[in-house]
C-alpha cells in the first residue's frame, strides 16, 4: 500500500485531462493504492507542497474532466534545478507517495527521470511513470503522442475551412499564410493536408522546420501556384529557419522559455511581407495560436480514447512494479488501425525529439506523401467533412 | 414567368451557402420561375456574363451546400462603377432575369439598390431582393444578420478554450490577446463573453471600436486583472482606434479594400508589445483570422436555419412583387426566442451600420451587460459546453 501522486506538465492539450481522468479512474479501482493526490502545476506544485486530494472529487467530475480540454491540475514549464530532485523526494516521502505519474512531453520526461534517479539513489521505493502528451508529436519511440490527433484534426479543419474563404474570393487576398505550432518538427504543418482531396486543394505549400527555408524557392513556388490555381494557401510552422539556420520569425521573436527554446511568433508576418513586397500580391495570415492545442470542438475521439488509455496503463504498469519508463503507443500490424501500449526508458525520451521522417514529405519538401496520410488519418478520429462544390455548368 | 438570378457578395461566412440553398430550393418549388441562374463572384459575374445554370445541380447537392461553409458561387468585393448598373441590366435583360437576389452586407445592399434603380429607370420589370449576410452583424433594421451567430459561437468557444490554456499555466504567458474581426462594430468582440460564467473567467477585457482606446486605461486595467486573477485574456476588435481616431493596427496595416475600408491587422501585435514594454509581462496573441467566419465545427444551428429562412423568404417576397428591399429578421416578443422575417428599404441598409448599443457594454466599456447575453445567446445555437474544474481540496 502507498499513495499515488500525479501531475501535468508542459503546454496543455485538448486531451491531457483524459489522461488524468484515465489514471485517476484506474487508481480508484485499485486496492493497492491508498491516497490519490494531484500536484498543482506539475513539479512546481510538488516543490511548493501544493498537493490536492483527488479522492475528494466526485465520479461525475472525472467523467466531465475526461471531456474538458486543458490541464485541470494546472501545468508548468519549469526546468529542474540541481537541488530540486532531492527536495521533491522529501515531499513525496513525507506524503508516503510510492507512485509518481507525470503527464507531459520531452522536458517532463527529463524531470520524471531525474526524480526516479534521485529515488533510486536514496533507496526510496518509488515507481515513476511518464504519460506522453504533446501536440508537437515529437517524442521518440512511441508511434505518436496523445494531443497530436486533436491538434492535427483542428489544423486539418482550419485549413479546409479557411481555404474555402480564399477560394470564394481569390482576387481579394490571393495569398494566405496559416501559422501553426511545432517546436522543431513539422507534424502539425503536415496535418494541414489531411483534408486535401484534389491537387488544387489547400494547402498548396507546407513549410516545416525539417527543411531549410529558401526565400527564392518560396517566392517561385508561390508565384507558380498563384498562376495555376488562382490563390495560394501556405501552412508554415512558426519555427522554420532559413539556410543559415536563422529563424524567419526572429524579427518578431518573443524571447525564450525556461528550457531556452526560442519563442518565435513572427513567421507568418514575415512570409506575408515577403509576398507583398517581392510579388506584389495581397496576403494575410491566420494564427490560431493556443486554439490549436485546445479546441473543444475539434477533439479527435481516437485521441481522447488513447489519452485515457495511456493514463490507465500508467497506473497498471506502476502497480506491476515498473519504474523510470514512459508509456508508449505501439501501432499493431494489420489492415485496421489499432494501438497497444508499451514502455520506453525515460532516459531515451528525455530531451530527444522525433522529426518528420523524409518519406512523409515529397521531393519538394512542401507536400506530404501517401505514407503520411496512412500514418496520420487514423489519429484524427472520425472522417473529415466533405465540402461540396457546384458543377458550375454555364447557362 | 421569368428567370431568377442569385449571387453572393462580400466576405464568406459559415452559413452564406444556407441562404443560397434555401433560395434555390424555394425557387425549385415555384412554377412561376423558369431558369434558376447563379452569378459567379457576385456582380462581377453578372458584368462578365459568368452565369451558371443552377437547375443542373442535383437535389443532393443543395442539401450538402446547405451544410458547407463559404460561398459556393464565389464572392466578390467590387464597388460599382457609374456605368455598371446599365451594363448589368443589359445582361439581365438578355437572360430574361426578372428576379435578382443578392446575398451580402452593407455594400452588397448598395449594389442591389443601384441595380433596382437602373431597372426602374429603364422601365424593366425586375424584382431585386437582398438577403442579409455578415459576421460583423452591423446591418441596420434587422435584429441580427445571418453569419453572426456562427462567428459569435466560434469566438465564444475560442475564448473559453484558449483561456483554459493560459489558466493552466498563467506564469508562462500571463497575458493573451485574441484579435477578432468587426469593421466598425464590436459585435464579435462582445460575443467572446458568451461562455463566461464567473467574474474571474475570460474574457477579462474587451475592446471594441465603439469606445476610443486609451493606452493608460488599458495598461491600468491589465495590471489590475493580472493582480486579481493571475492572468489576463484580452479580446480586441482588429479595428480599435485611439482617442485621436488613429487605428492601433496602423503600424501593420495592409492597405484598403475596394470600398476604401482600411484593412488593419496589427492590433493584437500592438497590444502585446505595449504589455511587454510597459508592464514587463510576457504576452502573446491568437489571431483566428478567416477561421472565425468559416469554421465548419462551430456553426450555430439557429444561424444556419435562419440563413436558409431568409433565402427562402427572399424568393417568396420576389414572387409577391416586392422589390428594392432586404429581408430582415424581426425578433418576436415573448419568453422564448423566435424570429419572423420582414422587409427593409435597400436604401436604408446600403452603406449604413449598426454599432453595439451603449446598453450592451458596461460602464468601463470593457465588459458586456445582461442585456447583451439576452440578445446574443439565442443566436449561437445549442448551449456552450461547460468546462469542469476540480474542487482542489488540499491533501
């Protein structure tokens, strides 16, 4: 018998609460777990002893948390200081916490790993399990990350819908840039193509951090699409860099985060200015911002189910004695999509990144391949709506 | 017997096609209407004789058009030149068009009005009916405009969802600006409050074009909310102006449209810079852009139904001999929301604007009143989701 503590970390997502609810509901079913605690704002809440009693919340609350976007415990972006693991361990020991679950991405896996090492060093029996979460989909080993499917669904829908607006009146603003998230990886930018059916459909040009951005190739491609299709929908990751490694958004950069990751937000503005100045075409941009991580109306049912699954399985693995691991999703072979869970070493997850593989991008690097559709379509849940077009037979 | 011609004009919306489908379905039921034609890209299609035969489209297509965002006929933003009404009339006469329906906002009503006058002057029997459409909700006389309810629903949801993201991790970026559309009127900015339940919920500060923006009052209000709530969600119309009438977005302005309306898009960026520079707080912005007009996942069922209704009624009024009018929505007295249609002179609609009335904004001008909720909640369709929060009882 021992107590369980769970925390949420990093940028919130539309389904990070499904992992929380899944874990708590599983813990409530176990007779090996006594107290079920939540750390407010992740590891910061541990260090500040801001711990709440999750047994005090009703069953109905957990059902509703399952369907509520964002982090119900509060989240954090805090980089552990050298003395922090020992301090955190003190708090866990005082609360007799024997199971520590941490929902997050790369940086959060690093935090969990250090805590596991500190416990081992102190010979304190603690099972540490990380639960994957990131819209960026950039964790290694796991097939994909809960949170990505819903954000991908949002971006696919946003691209379809916003492009229809430009298609209806292309001469007004023939060029539109949609700026999407994705630290060093273009998974979300690639997802913008998931609703594309015909070559002339949006998105026409996708720019990801995996490929250096060339101003000349960009301008030539925009001109070419504008002439062929009549309008151009460009989807760009906010962190794309030029051939010298210089961020396009640098002019409008907003500093760095606690992990020294640059916070860049001027990429769309930069591309719009380029198009206006160099091509003389009217251009504007959409920047969905936090909405892409959190939209309650674009949640993928598959993503939510899997987020709950990795939460439940984290509890089961911990009860089985597993520690210092992250739960992974393993895609099963066969014609129909199915995932089972597995385990990966936290050390292999911490601070590592999985970029878009080459075979998911086409030769020009501005479109995605069939292999990407096969990979990503099952993750975004039910089929995207089909927008109808008139046959337009002349009178 | 005569032919009917319909066109779509101005910025597309999520339900402008419902008006098209409603009108065509009604026309198909009438034995007084022979040809049913569509003008591609509104009045531009008339002038260029780009006219399609809508009887060639299947019944199934019209059912699907009803549920497809954007303008299936294509839209335009074209200001009539002095010789255009006579030229357009020539085209209508050649096609024996006796019913001309035009779906759009203020500028489109002006176009329809000029065409009606030209027909009268030429003694050509033409019935001209405008069908209201604008997410800006700024047409006079009508209770509200189809397109607004869905855009308002999108903005209400976006504010709820995006705010949860900031609430989860307020110390990361304590200030967020959400930039919304609305030429000279703050109807959409006001709609951001429709999901607000508690005083501490987002949005905390709403800035509309109806109130001159004061930099000093803004900074004081942001500081006050930040201290009281821990984070600040600001919703600002892209066209807000300072006390000298100067647009805040001027530094990033993108020119003017065909009607000499300024195209402004730098307001959020400007507010973010102000907060960072003057208050030293980290701030960022979401700019949903065209997505707010077009999101297929935030359509209001009520808005779609009413858009189809004004389309159907336009055909009926035309068949009754009405001309030079716009269909209006008239809210009926009584405890339950209900609208019937009415008629307004096109001249009274053309180039006029209905701003947010004073009693919909609170004393500070940065919040909305109960009267606004009573007005707007029925327009956004089914109830907004309720996001659950934990009780957070300390362990």
